[in-house]
């Protein structure tokens, strides 16, 4: 839930600042990329302080579970930052979409095992968590596609070129 709040809050604040400073709607994609980057920095860094809880979400057959958690955390951080640079935006977007699909089974396993990641125990919400998590994952994938991969957006019925943050 916190990643969604971060995504929506940063997106809204970035759009508001853009409107105040530039008075244009062309920064919708830029606001989306900044928001996705902020969310991914939050979720990626959480792999380093919630490691034990995240280890519980991995299947038993995987060796070196903590290493997997650290690597996936670094991937989230690097790919999130990649959204901000035109040279890496499309490849980062595609890799993020694949990553979000690939980690969905860990979320399913966490629900089946009732994993509570922050407390690193088995008192989590269970299968009811998936009714929120699966649509949320699809929403994140959609955001990455729309704000990161596509080159233009429709705003108020007209095509608006996506501005690149560092170009």
C-alpha cells in the first residue's frame, strides 16, 4: 500500500509543480517517470532493511535467498533510475515490466504462506492480500508502459509528446 501512496503522491506533486512552473500538460509522462522512480527507490531500498521478511516470500528450492533479495532490490533501484534518462528509458521500462511479472509469484507465495514482511513472520493477511496485490501489480506494469515505454500520451483528447527529464 505504501508504494501506491508514494507513486500517487509524487505524481500529483510533480504535476502540480509542473503546472505552477511551466503551465503545460506536456509533463504528464515526466511526472509518471519521476513518481515511478521514487516508488522504485523506496521498494528497492526496502530490500536492504526488510531482507528477512522478503526471504520468507521465496520458494524453498532457491539457494542464497538473501542474495536474491539484495539483487532484486538493486535491480529496482537501477531500473527506476533508468526511467529518468532518455538513453535507458525504453530498455529500463521493458526490463521493469518483465521484472514485475517475474516477482508476482513471490507475492502469491507470500500470500499462501501468510508472510508478514515487515515483521518477518507468518502472521500476514493470506490469500485476501492477492485481491489487492495482483491488480496493483498490473497497475504498476501499466504505469511503466504508459510513462516509460510510450513516447506520447493523450491529454484532453490531443497527442502530447512526452518530455524527457534530462534532455
